[in-house]
């Protein structure tokens, strides 16, 4: 990064114009669901992946323990209840009653999926979960920022029905036809539990970072095993119902996922005490929204660094940082007027 860009980034993060985005004050609520494992091998594997995600969320990423509900077919320590449609609905109701209007809500599904005659399901004890039922659960939580990471086989066919404004949808497969065992959940757990997926090194993990890491590692796994890849992960966060394997500005997917953090605060602002509170000023509220949108664009742009010419990358990043700095200055001026 050039010296000018470094100065801009530093000024925005902690200088006189510095102002953390309102999103930093959001809490994350997680519904972690492990479906019917079938064989003992899958039961052990799914439990290990879910346990890693739970531990990373609570112990590393700062999600409050009461904000994470873990459902599984065989309840044990730390697992709330069996994974059924009834317990999922109850969990959604609980989250809806507890989560603030701007809090993030993340669903993580681990298990097996099936697809037959155009109908796709996520296997649970009792009736299975279909896209319409999961969509109804998301509606119960709207208009909060929502995300679904569906790591089971045949999950790709959930995208068209779940896609919508304010939602990030990630699936382990690109269609219902990819219906063999999947490995995406294991790498997603790895992404949350360490620093390897933290591409912008800000001390927190976005869904875009976790997706990119998991997608690459799945591909690497099949190459190392000398096997034909049987899963291709998709991401959709622009509401068009079309997932992509390579989110970018060209596909218009990735910006929202880049700003959806699985708990945690950026290192640069974790100790800041001047975080903006909710405001009744419509002008200031609009400015906060515009600032958050710029930060989403910057997060998405930073993840394209390896795909762009260095000069072009830095020119575009500089333009975005300048725009963000000016927006932040505008916010500070408006806040002073309101005092």
C-alpha cells in the first residue's frame, strides 16, 4: 500500500475524522443447526465442526453465549435441544424477541440434504426443512441483517427462494444435483477459528472472507485427493436469486457479505468509546447509512486485491477512502450541530 493510502486508512480508523461505523455496535445472534447425521462417522464429524464454530463464535469472536443457540439431533453439553422444525421455530421466536433492530442474525446449517423431483430438503428429525419454511423463519426476523450458511449437500437450490434484500445466502453446492457429502462446513469452521481467513487483518471475520477461504480450501481438498470436485459453493447477497462462485464487482455480489461480521470489532476501533448511538435525526441517520455502505464497498474492494493490477487497485481504494473520509467529516459536523 502506498504511503498516501496508509495515511488515509490511518486517519479514517483513528484520526480526527475517525468514526467507527454504526455496524460495529451491532450484536450477532447465531442459530447453529446440526441435522440428522445418519451414520456414526457423520455424527462425529458434524459435531466436531459445530463445536469448532460454537467455540470460535463465543470464545474468539466475542458473541455472547446467550446469543448462540445450538440444536442437534443428540443434545449434549452446550446443545440446547434436538434439531427439529419445532425447536428451530422456537429458537427463531426467541431471537426475534431478543435481538435489536440492527443486530445481525446468522443461521448455520450442518448436515445432509436431499433433492428429488425438484424439491430440496435439509434433513431433520421429523419433518425436513425446505426453502419455504426457512424463508418464513427469515421473514420472522426481518428487516434485520440476515445470513444463512447452508453447508449441506443439495443446498444450492435453496438460493432462489431465500434470496432477498438484506440477506446473505451461502451454500456449499451450486445446485440440488450436487447431493453427495460436503466438506464446506469444516473449512468454514476453520475460517472462524483462526486468523488464516482474515484477509484484511482487521481482527474479525466477515462472511465474504470465510466464504472465499472455504471455497478455496474445498477446491484444494479435491485436488489433493485427486478427485473430481462434487461441491461448488455459491454466495448471493444482492437479492437477485442468482448465486455466484466468485463474488466481485462484476457479479454485484460480495459487498453485503464483506460487511457481515461474525461477531467481534476491528482492532482499530475495539477500544473506542465514541461509537454513535441511535439518532432521531433523519439527516444523520441517512449519513450513517451512507457511511456503512461505503465501508461495505471498501471491504469488498480489499478482497479483490489479488485479482487486480496494483495501480488500479490502489487508485480505486484511494477514491473510496477519500469518499469515506469526507462522509465521516460530514457526520462529525452534523453531530456538532445537534449538540
